[in-house]
C-alpha cells in the first residue's frame, strides 16, 4: 500500500475529503519523523513501537576477480556509523495476524 492508497482508504472510512486526509497523514508522518530524529521512540498502540537506533561503523569487503589479469582482488570500503529505525510489532497486532 502506498501513501496515496492509505489516504484514499482513510478518507473513505472517515468520510472526509482526500485533501484533508492527505494533510493529516503528512502531518502524522512528519511528527513521527521528528520524534525519531530527536531520539524518542514512537508507540502506536495496537501496532507497535518505532525506535531510533544506531548502526555501528563497519567495513565491507568486496572480493572479485580482475577480468584482465585473473588476479583475485579485495577492496575494503568503510561505512560510517548511521542512524536507522527499528520496529517492534505489538503482541496484539502479531496475534491478530495469525488468526
């Protein structure tokens, strides 16, 4: 489901225009993003919890064979620490998916 599909469905269920619903959905997503950027978890009762998380710095090793010489090559590419989001599904939602 894309955001436009979500807007259409919510608009239909609530009975308000898609323009208003799109503004509400956009504001909701902006607010969630702001909270996560500020390091705060976002709890959506009945759905789950979004938590900001850090991925440690790491080095990716790419191995390949040089086409010209046939020599085995190895290239190390450092990836810096970065922010990401972890999602944990609520027990209620997980159980409802398995019924």
